[in-house]
C-alpha cells in the first residue's frame, strides 16, 4: 500500500524513482525478478518501504536488463497497440503509435 504521493508531481516522482533505484542496487535479486515483470516492478514503487508513491490506474513502469544502454541507438522500440487505427491510416498516423524509439529503446 502506498502513501498517496502524487505520481504526476515531478518532485515526488523523482524521489520515488531514486528510492526504487537505491533499493534495486541494495537488492540485486529483487532487481533481477523485476526485469520484464511489470507488476512486480510497479509493486516496488507502491511499497511503503520502497517507492512509497501511488501510481495512477494503468501506469507502467518497466525495468530492462543490464546492457540496454550498450545497444545501438534505436535498437528497441515501444509501440502502443494500433487497434484503433483504420486500415487506411497514413504512415504519419501509424507512427503516432510509436511511444519511444530513443537511445535506450
């Protein structure tokens, strides 16, 4: 259970992220169990003894394995399901479903 701190407040969100990162450094097994396990990682943020912050309904937190930074730029991509797009969608409309294609994604 979390304390109700606001996830949309960048100050409290940053503090929660740092608490979770420190916890993962101190507990490598926990970190390993959260890689690719979004619900477990989300629970760390909401745990009063770790992140101590409330995530809004549907919020996602994702932990990648070590070495993601070493991948080539644009090696990975995050895409929202385009189920609402029409079959005649333009390339530009379809590309709006790409959420991240950054150095680490």
